[in-house]
C-alpha cells in the first residue's frame, strides 16, 4: 500500500485525477491495486494500515535531532572545511541562520504532514471496516495518539498551523486551509489524547512497541506542563506511576538494543537491525566524528557524519561522579594509530552491530525518568519543593550515582529539575522544547546568545582557521518559531508567514 505522504503531492495527484476524462470505464478501480477505497476492509488490513503509520515515524525520527538538540546548546558539529555541501541545510539550524527556504525545515514540515495523511485516512476508514470492535477501538486510540504527538511537535516548532483531521477530498479543498491559532491546535491535541487514554490498553501481550495508555497519559501530562497547567499535568502523570513502570538500575541498559521495551520504556520508536529490510536505525553513523575511520564505528575505514556533536557546554554541565556521562557521550577517542583525538561524540546509540550502516537502536521518545522529572517540576510549581517532589528528583539522581538534594527553595529546585532533565535526557530530543517552555522570549534570546558567544570564542571542534560568518550563533526573537516553508506559501496564498521572516 502506498498513500501519498506530502500534501502538495497529494494535491498534484488529485488535480491530475480530477482533470482526467469522464468516461465511466476510465473511472473504475482496478481490483488488483490497493488504494484507500478497497483497503481498510478486513481486520488484518486495519492492523497493517496502523503499522504503516508507525513505519512512517521511523524516517521522521532519524532526523529529529536537528530540530530539538542540534539547534540548542546541547550539541554542535564536527566542522568540515573540505565539504560545505551540508552548510545551507544543517548548519543553518545550528547557527540559527534558517529562513523560509531552508530545505531541512521544509522536510520537517512536509514529512510531518505526510504522516498525517495516512493517520486521517485510516481514522476515516475505521468505522466501515470489518475489524472487531476491540481492534477498531485500539486502532483509533493509536492513531489519535500519533496525530496528537505530531501536532504537538508542529505547534511548538511553527506556532499557528493548519489543522487537518480528515482526508483532503478535492484539489480545491486542499488550497483552502488556513493556519489555526495555537489554542485551537492545542484543543485538538488534548481532545485526541483524552480519546487515546480511554481507548488504549495498559499493555499488549505480544505486540510491544505500540502506544499504550501510559504513553497517552505521559504525553497528556507533557502537553499540560508545556501549557503551564500544572494541576492537570500532575493528575495525568500520577496515573502513570501506578502502571508498573520503573527506573532500571543501570542507566546504560536503558539504551541497550538487547534490552528493548523494558520497564522504563513508555514509548520508543521501533527500529530493527541485523537485516536489510530497511527498518533499521543508523544514528551513530550520523553522530560519530568525521575522520574516525573505524575507531568509533567498528568497520574498516568507517567514519561518521560529525553531526549532533556534544558541545563544550553540556560536557561541562555534568557533575563529578555522574555515571550517565560515560554512557551518554565520549569526549574523544583513540584513533587507529593510537593517538587520542579530542572530538566528542554521542555514545548513547553506539552499540555493536553486524551489518555496516544497519543499527538496532530504538529511539526513546517517552521514558519513566522523564515522567518523574515532569512530576517533580509540576509539583514544585504548585506546592513548592515538597518531599514528594524531592523524592521523584532524587530517584533519578541516585540512579546516576549522585547524592540526593534537599533544602532547596522553589527557584533553586526549579533550576535543579531543569539541570537534571538536561543531563538525564541528553540527546533524546527534549532540550529545545524544554528551553522554550521554561523561558520567556527575552530570557531565551539572552540565554542562547550567551551560549553562542562562548561557542564562537572557544568552538567545541576546530574550524581549521575558517572564521564564523557574521550571523553565526546570533539568535533573534523571531527564530523561536520556525518559518513556514516558502514552497507552502507558494502553494497556498492563504498561509501567513511567521513574523520576522
């Protein structure tokens, strides 16, 4: 089954279809071809359709680091003076030089809405299928969770966005959509998540990796926390604590591909290595240093992309004795000549694998440590640093081999939680959204520009004599939101660009 995954391509295909000749025999559907009208009929097809949506999340998450870690103070790049091909795309994000023509922002926008096409089609077709009511209910919950998750990312990245909850039925309709206010988007997110909470099971006997009630409650809590609705956040997150999740005793085991979908995992994007079916991950190939030539990735001559490199800032943020540091990053490596090379890299997703380019690492989207830290934060914002709030925070710290905290006031506790989130969830695509939701505009602008000054003065990796451009690492207030891609503005003149672009 192949359903078009980009709105503009969908519109183009629809235009071609609707402009074709009207003879009835030309409009009949070939029964040997799978299309939306003759799929979604049996229970097997419904499950396959939902699985297909999960499958679309894999390529989407291979690139999420660009928009959530790389753009923040957590990571930078292993500068490549000899190959500037990625400069206009990736470096635009790292140096805050993005604009409506930046291709990677266009890819983010189009691919996210591309998943939405199949979500909405499957939701529309569910009621008329011959699947059991149990599968229909479960599938609706899964699809609505995924739609809420996608819109939660879109609204945080772009602000006002188009809200589409049904398949586009005609070319004319496709060009009539307008961006909806942030509050409207959030109401759609909350509606979908509440439906998902009611529809999803707490667990699956033999289908691990699907979203569960725990995932829906966790995301619901995060949405409320982002909106500073601390009471509802606590209410949702408290329910997660009674569903059997727990912290693993060993931080490294959280990311070990041999230990997938464990007790701390609430929702992971599922990848499968050790085969060439195209469902694998490859994160270390992106994150490993350039010119490492087999010293980091254990294949002869294999180097990495040098992207999403841990910054000096986050390396310095680890407390002495923190067991997470060695798991999360390496400050350098020993090359094949026996020399130490001081180029840091993310180590969380660096595990042995047997096929070059094919890794087996899942991507953790929601895990129990995140829930505990969100609870600590929300409780502190409502009641101050209570014993319960300290308990949740210290559960995470003690697993990391650190002393428990006590005696902090509300402001100091707030800072401690943010520090803990940065370290505990390092390189897992939380940092940018955490910064945006906990700082006002002026605070965020000052914070990022101070980081930029430090990175310009002492780059994490050598630039080999090439100076920064004048605008590199200079953050302006309007860049808190990404621009709407210029291609989308051309396609739909009713779309209004974000201010500053």
